[in-house]
C-alpha cells in the first residue's frame, strides 16, 4: 500500500522548524517546479542547519526527493553557504545518486536565508510583492523540517524534539536535541549555565529573534538561545521604545538612504524604501506620491536597515508600527507589483555576515557549537497548544492520563490550518489548560 506523504506529515505535526511554523502539510499541498532546502542559516551564531545537513545528509536528501516527486518538481535544490565545508562535502558525496537533486552554494551574506532572497539566488525569479515563493513555482523548506519529514514518512515518528543552539554568555556553547516543552532555563543549564547575574535571553537569531522569559519553553520553532548581558548593545537596541526612536529620528535622521541601499527586499525590486518611511518622523509625510504607508507591509523585519544607519536608527521598528496600526484598522496590503529585475548592483550591496557580527558585538561568541545528537532526558515539560501559524490545538488528554512519548495530546480539526501536538516525554498529565499541557515523568 502506497504511503500518503501529506497525511503522514500532518499526523506527525510537522511545521516549519526554522521560521514562523507554517504547517508543512499545507505548504506541500501544491505543485511546483523547484523545492529548495533552506540551509543558509544566515543568522549569526546559529549552527543547527549546517550541523544536521552534515550529519543526516542521506535522510534529508531522501526527504527532499520524496517532496520533489510529490509536488511534481523538476529541481530539488540544497542551498548551503560555501563556508559550511562539512555539510557541503557530505552533500556532494551522495547527491549524485538523486536524478533531480542539486547543490547550490551561497556566499556569506545576510539575509541569504530570507526565503524570497533565497528563491532569487537559486532560480533568478523574483517573488511578487506581497507574494510567496509558490507564485514563481518554488517551495522553500527548512533543513530540520526535511529531517522531520523523513522520520514521519519512514517511521511515522511525530515531532517531539527540537535541535537548538545555546550560545552567548554560557560556559559551554553547544547544540542540543531538546524535548519540546523544556524550559529555556533548563536548556541554559545544559550549556553549563552563565556566570552573569543580570542577563537576557534571545530566542532565535540576534537579528530576527526576540527576548523571552527564562521560564518560557522550547517549541517546534525554537532554533537558538542567546544569553547576553542586560547592558549589551544588541539588547538595548531590541528594547528601545519605538516612540523614543522616532523622536531621535526627527532630529538626527540624515535622509541619506543608506538603509534603503541594503534592504534585501528592495534589492530584488520591491518598492520598500525605509529612508522614505523615516521621513514621517521628520516631516509627517513620505514626500513621495508614488508610495504610501502601505509599502511598510513589504518589510521582512530583517533589521539590516538599523546596522546600515550611521545614526543607529531603526526603520524596521517604524515599519512594524505601521503594519500593526494598519492591521488594527483593517487596511490591507495592496502592494502587488511583479518586478522583472533586481537592482543592477545588488551583488555588490549584499551585506557580509562577518561585518554584521562585528557590528552586533558578537564576535567573541562566533565559535563552534558541538552537536549532541541524543535527545536530552527531562522530568517535566510544559507543551504549548499553539506552536504554529493557524488555529491552536485542542487538548485530547485529561489530568491523570498516562502518556507515552509520541502520543497525540493536542489535535487540530480537519478544516483548520494548524498542527497536531505530541507528548515529548512519557509520564502523567498533571495540568490541562486551553493553551498548554503539563506532563511529569513517573521515573
């Protein structure tokens, strides 16, 4: 009996492991010419994708081949930065065994992992404004997502664990395989803890991650945890109030357009020009009748504009504020241009990651993070019922139930976008609330 790939993916609760957590069964319910594995991992300090690509090469390529056949693609592309030597070598050693698969090597720039930037790098096609890669015949998926697809298809294994790089001011930087629902505090302890008495934790990369509570939990989308002193410049930048930033902009913005010169979406032809948005602070106007505040929707939030700014302003925060305000007022994104060509000097405007790391003040943390490819044991987990884009799951367990690792504990109905949730440890259900299930091991 032939296996149903989408059904197995949905059953396993697979979502995008490197981004917002879009349910994978929904993404792959399509036809495409290209399927691209996003192994760019351009966020400084993170190591998961390159490590998995080197260690689990065959499983990931097998999964890519399955997806290529399912969506009717003619090209399955593994996109990796050339500097990921071990991963490149491992892929090259066996990719010739797959007729439709190929390797695409990327240069070391940020944000090479932005899916629209990646699609352009691999295919030369420009995703329309407000569009998705599928609009130009491409599907983009994360490395770890592909490994989860392999496990679901061949072993019907659900997503219960997450690979996470724990770095920054910790005593033993490592990449761990953690049970979903473990706390950030416990993950930091695994890395030898920190000697700092006053610190913050960034969940994700330093550019697009967010500051989280130390007792928050690991989810299907957690990729990295970065421990930094509370007075670190990056922390101050993230915590700076947008109102304060706009007051600063009113007096110090030079309207030099440096932010727009490096904007990755602008460089592929989208009508996003951060420096014109910043005119709102100084003049209360964009001073350009060809664009409007709606163009803020084209901002991908990569934060690169901030590090191009010689006055340390943050156009991305203004764009976020505009997007939030427009959504609250039901103003939709009307930007739908279809650029035919990228900026003619785009190749020379791409932002080197090495430069970015120095600007972020993270150079001393840019070091190896050995992978421990064995799931960490845990006595208690708090598993959120919403770890994905779409509707939260409904718990299907009750207090007092005994569950085994991999058992279904949260289900999404067939008519809603979402993802199933499974127990990450064996034990007894101690709490069931609308947004979480707590399991405690009996050992």
